C-alpha cells in the first residue's frame, strides 16, 4: 500500500496524484467508496479505536502482567511463573477444563442442531405468513431474557416439586423426584439444557438468514435431477450454509466457554465441582477467593486458547474474502 | 389426468403444512413453558406455586408480589440503575459505533482491514478473561462501584459487534446521495447526519435493541465492578434476592418478571429490525 505519502509534506507528485484522483471521481459515478484524503477516515474511526485501546487492549495486557505478580499482601510482589507452575499441578484447573469442554461441545451441538431444525421449519412455505412471523417471534423470545432470569425460571422447573418432577413422578409414576441440579452427573446436563434454551434463538435467526440467501434455482435444479428433500438438504442446503456454520460455531464456542452467570445462578459450580468450568474457576479464584494473580494466570491460559480459535477463524474469514464470500 | 395430480398436489401440500405447523407449534409450546411458568408463579397465591398437580389456572390472580417489590425502595433503585446503565451504554455505543462504521464504510484507510479484523477479534473476546484487570484497574482509577465504570466497560464489550452491524448497513446504502448533498454545500458531518443516518434508521434501531438487551442483562461485569446497591443493576438484585429468599418463589418470580417486562416490550416493538440486522449483516 502506498499510503505513506499522506504523512509527508505535499510534494508536486502528490498534487498530481490528488488531481488525478479527483478527475477519476468525476468520471463514472458509482464506485462504492470514493475517498478523498487517506487519513480523513481516522477522524471517524479514531474515537472507537482509542476507546478499545484504553478499555479493552490495555486491560488485556494487564491480565498477563498480573499473572506474574501477587497482590494479596497489598504490595505487588513479583513471583514470575510461579502461578503457572502451580496451575499445571492444580487438579481443579484440569477438571474445570474438562467440564468446560463437555459444557461447550454439548451446548454448541445442541444450539446449532435445534437452531437448524427450527430455521428450516420457519423457512418452509407456510399457508399464513402472519402465523409464521408470530411463531418466529415466539421462538426468539428466550434470547431476550437475562441469564439471571433464565436461571431462576429453570431452577423453579427443576425444583423437586416443580413441573418437570411432576411429569416424572406424577405422570410417569416414578417414586423419587429427580434432583436435576444436585446430582453430579445430571447437573451438567441440566445446565446445558438451560444454556441451550437461552442461546439457540440467536443461531436460529442467523441460520434462517443464511437459508433465505440460498438461491431457489439450486433447489429447483436438484428437484429436476430427482433429489428428495433429504438429499436436497444434504447436497444443497448444507454446502451453502457452510461459511455461516463455521462462523457461528466459532462464535458459539467462544461465547459458551466464557459463561459465568449461568453457572453462578444454577449450581455455583457444584455439586462436587462437577459444573465448574474454566470461566467459573476464574471468577471463583479471583473474585470470591480474592486470589487475583492466580485468577489472572488462568485467564491468560484461557485467552491463549481463545486466541488460537480466533486466529484460525479469522484466517478462514479472510481467505473467504479473497474469493468474495465475505464483506471485507 | 390433470385433476388427479392436482388433488395429489393438494393432499401433499396439506400434509406438509400440518407437519410444519404442528412441529413448530409444539416446539414453541415447549420452549415457552419456562416463561409462562415464571409469569404464572409471579401472579398466584403462595400456596399454589409448588402444588401437586401443578396448576396453570390460578384460583386467584394477585399482583401483590409485584406491587410490594415496586414499592420497595431497594428494588426501585436497582431498576433505576439498570435504566441509567443501559441508556448510557446505548448512547456511547451508538455515537462511537456510528462514527466508526461510517469511517470504515466510506474511507479506505491505511490498515483499515486489519483494524476491522482486530475489532472482530475483540467481538469474540470473553468477558471473563478481563475481570481480573478490570477489578484491579477500577480500584486504581476510582471507578470501582460506580455506574460510570460499569457503563464504560459495558460499552467496550458491545461496541465491536455494533460497528460490524452498522458497517454492514452503511455498505448497503449508496454513497451517491451523500456526495450529491456535499456538492450542494453540506459538510461531511451534515451529509452523514441528514442523509445517511435517516436511511440507516432500521439498522440503528436493530443494533440499538441489541445493545440495550445486552446492557440490561449484563451480569458478570456488574458483579465484578460493583459492591453496593447504589450502583448495582437488576440482574445483581435478582441474584441477591434469590440467595436471600430461596423459598419465596412468588416474589422471586415476580422480580424476575418485572426485570423482563421492559425487554419484552422492546422486543415486541423492535423485533423486526433486530431479526433483519441479524439475518443480513451479522455474520458474513
């Protein structure tokens, strides 16, 4: 890129360039971006970038720095990599990683599966568009509630005398109510269920947008070739949705792995720390136990894992942009 | 035989419709059960919440629980805090977001592509990885336990997706109109204000709803950065209330319902634009 010239005092060459650019602008009218001077855009972008540097990037670096010190005594004490050495030997850290893995994989699969099924249903032709729009609205509704509210709603449903146990005991004739949130194996499944309920609408809507963007001719061509609905889905819908599915799985993995509030409302990491994910472990060690340095070390490791995912994803996205798949 | 095939077509259409509509309706019923249950529990006498068999039709409706919460000064305080936090976050994010989206959409900049990629990386940054430095920094700069601190940090987390959404909208609006306005003597800011922003209103409404819902529901940053009811939002109030009155399901659900009412109203009003924004520009 030859934009360096913008930093230098205007030279005769530059002026020539500018007039050339101007005359080019007055030519054919609608190239999408017409640009005056190269630095002008920074006036608009600058405030946001400055804000990010101060409020996101600087604290991000502090996370790493804080993982190397101890602040408990009041005076920061440099301890080097001691936190990381402890971390490697900390069984709760490893179990929190396993829990996070289970939680994330199960949630993401369910989000995308349910989102896909409902999006396909909503994308069919309905006899009444109004009814379809109402259904769409109702199906998005869980997205609106706060995690705190969602956690409470489900705690009531999961209650030993709640609705789900009424179905279990009252209708299926079982003897003991199920302790959804108090049995180690089951608690994780219950938390995943709530997370699925809360988050699938977002993915449903994005998949729906993707479905609507698939040209109908592709389906007609497949129909002419004799493909049934299942094959049409497999050979037309899925390949067409691929970029979107990659994008939302990445975003979903990163969002899900970072959930603290849901676990805080439902189980507080229990029973027997079976729902304690890495994110909750950070919250617990740093804020509840006040062990900031150690929490920062866990955060740093989590950041590294997330960063790897983000980089892989961004590479996929930028490669897409060269073939015209994305918007930049 | 045209008739026979016509009939078969109609028969197939009918089966298809019954299948699609009933499956969707069934899913909607299952999915809405927790919400109905919450509102139900918020409005019925205390004895009826955990009865066998559960009853959907309350023998009497009561607004007693919600009323007593609304009268309670503590919870009114939480409500006011949530409102201030959400609206201020909305204002900051829209101003910074509109400017940045305009810049990215209308100018080619040195490293603009990398800045956009960086913003996309920030979009995916999990909140929890920053709570430790935020906690410490907020103490150092004196923003701990203040509404302002919470607003700033909230904005930082929701701004990236807003820039992307708004940029998507602006890219779709032809630049010619603004140019015409500028030739007619508008400054660039005026052209943006008078031509672009009105055209982007659906996008702004959709993005704004997104921001408001995020800020209203935010929990982790609030629990990290606040300590007293004077600066805590409703989500914290809800959690604290739950911890304090575990058995009082009526009041818990009443508070949860009250917390959700503003969001449900906003959602019903602006659903169309939110969906539009999410289906068009969010992920590409």
